[in-house]
């Protein structure tokens, strides 16, 4: 019985750790991010916010970097829901790249909190590379 209790405790800890990953709280307030309804609008918002993020990181603006990274994280997480009409293989590729983007933006969020602007700039370059790979896969009208 003790082994079962230990196993259940371990599973609970692992499960809670998984939930603490993406979208986790840092004990601070975050502004709600409005997700555009259409894919083209979402993509335009991502492009605009990515530029704002790089500018904030270059200026060593912790608050601006943090705000942009949070918005971009929300946008990245919303991307897979905007491509439901595509075939399964394309949706999975886009979802995988969106997950990679979300991870990078979460890393930038932490870098902004720590005023690690050089790391944030390196990570924003990674995000830009993923965005370049992602763009041709999206059914954008523009």
C-alpha cells in the first residue's frame, strides 16, 4: 500500500510540474491579450508585436519586453486554433511550430524579468526564424 501511495504522489508531482510549464503564473498580474478573430489579423498582430519586442529588448525596456513577450505567447498559443480547415499533417506541423514559438516567448518573458536583454535578443532571433518557417505554411490571404 505504501508503494502505491508513493507512486500516486510521484504521478501527482509530475502532473503538477507539467501544468506549471506553459502558461504558468509568476505571481504577477498579466494584462488580458485580445486574440484577433481571423488568421490574417492574428498573423499581422504577431508581426507587429515581434517588432515591438525586438525594439524593447534593444532599448533594454524590461516592462515593454515583458508585455510583448506575454502577448506573443498568447498569440502563439492561439495559432493552432486558427488553422482547423487544413489537413491533419499541416495542422500538426503548425501546432508544433506554434509550441516552439510559445516556448521561446516564455523564455523571453523570463529574460525580461531578469533584465537579461542579450539572451532575450538571441531568443527573439530564434522566434524570427520560426516565424519565417511558419509563414509559408499558413493559409494567409495577404
